[in-house]
């Protein structure tokens, strides 16, 4: 069975909600899925995964959330050949127009160094996911599963 792991960081609950939508979408496609909170993520989190997903918000002026910093620093040194990856970001383009979903973009670039295959483009969500975003997330999961 295909295994997906979703590592997420959430300060306001928006990204946690996004990770739950992703989890439900994977389950609907008969993918075994596990969500891992940032504090519990380490360099081995994606070891037994076929599909690797990071869902993150962007902190301050474009920074990686504090509880994902170590995971981020270790990610680009991982060897994830044969795995598929995707990244989802939530942000506020009105408050932070210059840094909207920058952490997601940074994670996408870090994944590219691991040898994993990019299964879908970065999904950027304005604050909490709405019904339209939910459809985008389902398409994202479908693309990762088919990649």
C-alpha cells in the first residue's frame, strides 16, 4: 500500500486544518496516511513514506516556523530518491505581500535537493482553506498519488 506522510506546522490552526483536508483526500484514494506535527518531525519522518508532504505557514518576514527549523535544515541533506513530494503553504498576502507562503517555496527548493520527484506545484492558500481551496488540495493529492 502507498504510504503518505504529512509534516505540518500550525500557529493559528489554519495549516492544521489544511493537513486534515490532505489526510482525508489521501484516505479517499486508499493511501495509508500519517500526519506528523512539526515538534515530532525529524530527519527520519519520511524514511518509510512513498509520498512526502510539508504543510507550513510562513513566520514573520518570510521565515520558516520555529518548530520546523531543524527539520528544514536537515531536509536538503536527506536522500529521498524514489519518493514523491509536495508542499502546501498558508499565508496572509495582505499583511505580508512580499513574503506570502515563502516558507512553502523554501521547502519546495529544499525537497528538490533530496532526489525526490516533485509531484505537484506548491499550493498557496490564503489563511484558512475554503471550499475552493479544498478542491485544489484534493487535486494536489490526486497528482501526488499518480506521480
